[in-house]
């Protein structure tokens, strides 16, 4: 089976490069937007426990929605193409990054924060110079391969559907990519 895959790649390098490029672009955009939204939100939520409870539970609920359902919701709203797929992947990227950021900030030693307050640091300085640097290993270190899979990797059960949505129904590409 692996030999067949290598043979197909060797016989279809342009199609493979296009599919790989699309997948990497989708993954990169989803992860970048996920980090840009979830890290600041997680930092903010770590200082407001009631809001954190609601936001983290909501993110958890979003993560339980099957990717096929998210794509089905995106299709009438955003049509076909890159945007609905990237929005669906962003939904999956938010939860692990948000939770890891919240946990990382909450696990910062309170004595370090008290020392910073005692030295006259403002709340923003404490976040930027104490909490975030101490939390970075937890924020990004706990993003396991499984979290990455859930967040940005393709779900093999719906690859064909996702490719059709991303390609905007381009039957020539999807037929060549997935076979007849």
C-alpha cells in the first residue's frame, strides 16, 4: 500500500504538490488565527474565573461537534472554497490553545506575581514579563500531536468532502486527486 502511494506521488507530482500546499496553507492559517485569538483570550480569562468557566466550557462544546457538521454549517453561510474549511479548522484549534493558555497562566507561581507587584510592576508588565514567559512551556508544550490532529489536520473520514469544498467543486482536481 505504501509503495502504491509513492508510485502515485511519483506519477502525479503536480497534483501532490497542490494538495500538500493547500493542506499546509489551511493548517498554517488555522493555527495562526487560533493562536492569535486563543492566547490573548486565555490570558484575559485567567484573571476572570467566572468568564473562564463559561468560555472554556463553550470551547469544549465546539470541539465535540464533528468536523462534517461544522463544514455543513459553513457551506450555506460561506459557500465553497478555502474560507469554510479554514473556519472549521479554526474552531478546532481554539479549544486546546485556549485551555493550555488558561492553565499555563493559572500555574504561574503566585509568589513571582507578588514579587513583581512589590517591585512596582503594573498589571500589564506582570502579564508580559512574568506570567506569559513562565507559561509559554505549558501553552505550547502541551499541544500534543493529538491536539494538533484535532485542531488542524485532515479528518480521513471526510477528506473527499473537504477537498471538494476547498476546491469549490472542481471535479477535475478532485477526480484526479481521489480517483474516479
